[in-house]
């Protein structure tokens, strides 16, 4: 890649990371904090609050992508980050669960994922675009891991209001990074109708979209009940959850990075991808059957982080390589929309199941989702490995 392409990749991945870090920071501790708010005894409301962000993301992801075609990428991204910051500050102030849901809905209106990936496509050559998409996708897995380690510590220092305030500040910092470090793309020549028919009819893209939606459904549902499991089964206070997350996260990266390198260099992407889905299913069933103590929870979390990081890094790269050349923007818009749907449905589903059937039922449901995903992915065709000319 040229120096400008490397700078674009790092800068856009950092913008994604700053926004996602703010979202993920609340995930490990929100279910614990919500009990202190009026309405926080209703676990369905907790799940809705966790997933509400995904609902507005799902509705607005494609419209934001279309707006970026018409008005330019940077103005749309700045507008979306300002909306996200506003929602963060509302959530920081929220006096009860209903206002918390309002703040999370406002956070979701900053649906910039498609615009950011389209900007990456504008500023990189075709032969290097997959690398930049993989950098952006990997940044999500990285900040998820960091948030799981840092959130309990930060929660102990600044509380949930401080975490949401920090989230808003990170969004404003992402705007500064966008305006100072990312070159401006060529001005759009006019609105071009998105070729959605090509995308929606592509069976392999449908499989990938189902995959990202399922992955985030499992993630959100799992973290509705996991903080309680660490407290009740593991005997660990919320401010000390980092003692489990930190070693599990560090060990997961030691396994995940070689797996991705081997998949790319030896053309074993299909095997690594499907193995990660199998691992997700095993983790959920293991949490149901053998997640009774602190050591057991730590072991299953380690395996979950390995699988999650592999899938989060490979899915967007596979989408960018599978999509028809004229429909990459549309493909990424639909991909990000299904990801957001997964966030909302997973949070709401996890809260509802936990409220009415208990925590263990959430892990059983997540096991079923992972097995369904594995069945769908079994017939997927993977793009051939590209070699340098």
C-alpha cells in the first residue's frame, strides 16, 4: 500500500475503534449498573436498553450511506458522530431506564459504518481495499477486547455516567481525527442508485450477513447475563471482572493472530472461519453445562474471545471480496444493517429470555443460533486467495 493508503487505513480504523470502544465499554457492567436505576429490576428493559442502539442503526445505516453518496462522506460522518455524542451525554444524565433507552436510541442514529467503509473504498485502490477493510474489521475485535478489560476498572473509578461521558468525548475526538488525518475524497458526481438487487440476491453475501447478525445477537445476549454469572457463580465484584477478562483477552490474541495469518497465507480461510463458528457454539453450550465457577467462566471466555476476534476480523474482508465490484457500497450497507439488527435483537432477546426463563436459557438459545449459523455457512463459497502480480 502507498503511504496515503496506510494512513487512510489506520485513521479510519481508529475512527471506528473510538466509536466502538465507547459502545463496548458499557457492555460488561451495564446489567449490574441498571439495577440501581428506577425500572432496572426489569431485565427485559435492560436488554432493550443494550440493544436499542442497534435498532436505529439498522434503520439508518443504508440512508446514511446514500446520503454520503449525495452530500459527501466527511459531512455525513461528522453529522453521525455528533448525534452519537449527543446520545452518549443523554445516557450519562439518564435518571431512569426509560431515559437510558432514549440515550441509546440517539446513539444509534449516528449510523456511520457504511459511510466510513465507503470512504475507505474511495481512498484506496482495488488491489489494497481488502487489506483496509480487514484493518477496520480487526479494530472492532481489538476494542471489544480492550473494553472488557478496561470497563470494570473505569466503572469503579468514574461510574456509568462517566463511562457514557467518555463515550461522547471519544466521538468528538473521532471527528477531530477525521478532519485532520483523513484526505478528502473526490466530490460525488451525483446520487447513484444503490444496486441492492445484486446484493440481496447474492447467496454468499446473504450467508455472510446472517453471520454478522448472528454473531452480534450472541454477543449481546451473552453479556446480558454474563456479568451476573461472574458475580453470583464466580464470586467476583463488578469492579474486579478485569481479573478474568485481561488474561483471557491476552491469551486469545496469542491464538487468534496466527490463525488469521495461516488462513490467509495457506488459503485455509474456510476451515478457520467454520472452526470459529463451531467454537462459538461450544462456548455457549459449555457456559450452560460447565460454567459453574470462576475458573470455568474464565476458560469459556478465553475461547469466546478467540472465536469472536477471528470472525470480527474476517467477515468484513470476505464481504468486500465477495461483493460484485459495482455493488461494494451497497453490500457493506446491508452488512452493517444486519449487524445492527443483531445488536438490537440479541439484547432484547437476551433480556426477555433471562427475565422469563432464567440465565441458563440464554446460553441454550445462543447455542442454537450458532448451530444454525454453522449449517448456513456449510455451503458457502470462499473467494480465492489473491496473490501479488
